[in-house]
């Protein structure tokens, strides 16, 4: 998929998500809707979902699409833990090269994880997307997914 085509798909997804979650402030309802819409939009997405911050330094599985994901991830572990700990998007072109990578599915080859942070700085969750293709994620993904995650946090915060 060319970067232009990818951008167009993200714009369509973002518009659908915005319409679907308008007025919704329940975080699980918002995350379930986003996971569903993103997962169906791209053939390259093999697992799409959220891990929620449920205690200091601890992530627990949230709404997702794909085969089952591990239930609990401490901030010290994996790509999800790194995104939560560093509060920064992690783009991993080859998961075998990432120290401490948690293999939930043997088909995963690359991964992107984006933190969901409220306008006042609270980390709510991370959005984790795995692909069965190497280097599936680029700057177009990062930019659009960060925008979607900012939208989730704003909707949850009532704005
Ligand atoms: N691979 C992730 C774990 C979650 S699953 O991929 C669904 C990680 O290393 O954090």
C-alpha cells in the first residue's frame, strides 16, 4: 500500500471513529470501537488492541481483535511496557530484534505501540498493533495512530 493510499484509509477510519464515539466518554466503549475499526481497515494488522493501566507499573488486556493476547504486562517488559514506561510510541520493524519482546503470537513480525495520554498527562492505556509482515509500520502509521490516541484520551476526558 502506498503512503498516500494508507493516509486515505486512516482519514476514513478517523472520520468513522469520530462519528461513532461522538458524545461517548466510556473508555472501554471507545477502545472497543477503535480496535474494531482499525483492525478491519488494514489487511496487514494481525492483532489490534489495548492494554490498560490498572495499577502503578501494570498493564492489563483491554478490548482487542485477533488471537488471544497475554493478560498482564508489567511496564518493565515488552514493547507495550516500553511504550508505557517511556510514554513514547515504539515502532519495531522486526520483533526478533527487540530485547524482552513478548511473543503472544508466532505470526507477529513487526509492531507499533502508542501510549494513550490525557491532556492533563495521565497514561490511560497503550494501543498495540502487530503485523505478520516485517517493517509494516512507518511514519504515516505513527502520525495517524498518535492522533487517534489523542482523540481517545480527549473523548474520555470529556472533550
Ligand atoms: N508483543 C507485545 C505483547 C502483546 S501482544 O503482542 C498482543 C509486547 O512485546 O509488548
